[in-house]
C-alpha cells in the first residue's frame, strides 16, 4: 500500500524508533523497521532515518551507529531490487540512489558546525557508497544535477583519502554535469557572479582537488570561484548560498593545508 506522505509517516514513527535505538541499539531499530507489514512502510522509514539519526539528537549519537543502520538499509534495498522484476526494480532503486548519496554526504566533514571527527575508514566506506550512488544515478538516467551530486560525493571522499588524481577526475565529471544542468535550465554555465550555486561549488571543489594533486591550474580556478561567490554576496537572492559555499570551501581548504 502506497504512503501519501512518507516524511510525515517517518516523523510519526521516529520517536518510537529512537527509543528502540537508544535502549536496544541500531540492529534492534533496523529489525523493528523491517518488521513493518509492507515495503512502502519499510522504504519510507529507511529513506528518512537519516533525518532522525543525523538531524535530531539522541542518546549516544555517533557516526558508527548511524553506519550500522545505513549499511543494513543499503543492503536490504539492494537485495530487494535484485530480486524484483524489471518493472518493480525502480521502487527500490530510486530510494537506494537517494540513500547512498545522503549517507556519503553525511560522512563528509565539509559541513560547517559539524564537529564530529571522521576517520579514514569513514571516508573509505563513504567512497564505496558514493560509487554505488554514481552507478545508480546513471542506471536510472537521473538529471545532470543529480549526477553532479553523485560525482561530488565520490570525489570528496577520494580527496580526503589523498587519492588526488581520482578526485580530480570525479570533480571534473561533477562540474561538467552541473554545467550541463545549468545550460538546460537556461542559466550561466561559466564561473562568474551569474553562475548557479552548483556550478560554482563544483568549480571550487575541482580547484581544491587540482591544488591537492599539484596541478598548476588549481589555485587560479579556486581563487576565481571564491571571487565569484564573494561577488554574489551583494545579491540578496544569492547571498545565502554564497556564504554557505565560501564557508564550506574554506573549511575543506583548511583540512587539506
């Protein structure tokens, strides 16, 4: 049975799931989700569980516990997709593409205000998950903007693992998809004050990856991107995204220096 509002369904059940998580652990919480009577309910709870585990507060909150739940959710959705007829696979592949990106993004340490330390094994697992997300977005023929996000997530964790050559390749792919999306949307695809956020953040990360890889073009590209974001600070419609982009890029620059 379909659920009209999956997010509201999750919000309704999260307090009970949080209690199970805090009292019995992540395995028990996943078991509770998978005991739901239908796939639509299970998918809704697995799809939005990060809204509770990452965005909410709960006793013992940490990334390792989150990964236990996320890995089980990814495994279940993957198995259900593999066992489904071709006509029904997208019911599981769509949420799986969303979940894999979100988990990879959650394991990134680029978010301002997030003080939890990441270890190398977090980045390694996140790179694996992001690579799966890239493949799913291709298989589902997602829009270029969606593909740009997938390649960014993979490139980010490659960068944090010091796989700089691979990170440059991934970030180049991310930026190219962002530019294609901008052209489709009738927006500017070149770096400048009129460029959309996705193009500028993609260019900034590519600049950082090239700097880390020792490419001479890296510093200029990075500086050009920051200048474009700073020019947008004078535009009330773009200022919020510009501040967010500058803060994120400078945070990552500090990690890499």
